[in-house]
């Protein structure tokens, strides 16, 4: 690469990619968006940015390098996001929405959701008991309150019914 502007630009992107990946797992979609985002210096001085075609080519080469060396992995990101949502007391619908937000491969998402199925009932019971205790609701109003709370946390209607009415 002969262009000093392009060299400086991709060097900054490589450093940014390593910093981002060192902090936490990133989805490929998320990482690509963050790498394309201009820095403050580039916004102030557009001369420091190569043309769009060059930027796209350089980012694609960098992404290819990261994937080749397994520095970025959507599989690891999927597991990381699942662990985060489980710690936060969220359900399968919330997790699925998080996966779609990051534009992850449908096959990987379905595989992960299937592997987590046995965890959802214990998860919803932990969340329910933490918020409402382990007694059944005393009336319809309290049952409705529980159902709304659990729905907001991303649990399915079937799981909610089982948890609220202790089936």
C-alpha cells in the first residue's frame, strides 16, 4: 500500500478493532459498523479519509484477517450474549431479539436457542421468586402483574403461565 492516507486510516481501524475485541466479544455486524464510523479527527479533516471504495476494501481485508486468525467469532459472541442475558434474568424472546439486532446467522441462533431450552424454566422461576417470592398469586391483579413483568423480561407466554400458576 503506497497511499499514506490509506495506511494511516487502516492502522487506526486495526487498532480500534483490537481495542474493541479486547474489551468484549463483538458481532461481525457490530464490529463492521464501528470500524466504518469516522473518528473525530476524520470528521474535522475529510482529507484524512480515503475514498469510500478504498475504505470498504480495507475494512473487508481487516475483517478477513480477524476471522482468519479467529480474533472475531460470531459463535463466541452468541455465547457471550446468552450468558449476559441469563445473568440479567432475561428470557428466550429477549435473547432472540438481541441476536436479530446483531444480524447473526439464523442457523447459529437457532442452534444456540435450542441448546438453552432446558435453562428457561429454572430461569423464569428464579426471576419470579426474586421479584414475587415463591407463593402463588393471591388474586387476578397480582397474577396480571407477574405476567406483565415476566413478559417484559422476554419470556414466552407458555413459560409465564407455568411460572405464575406454578404448573
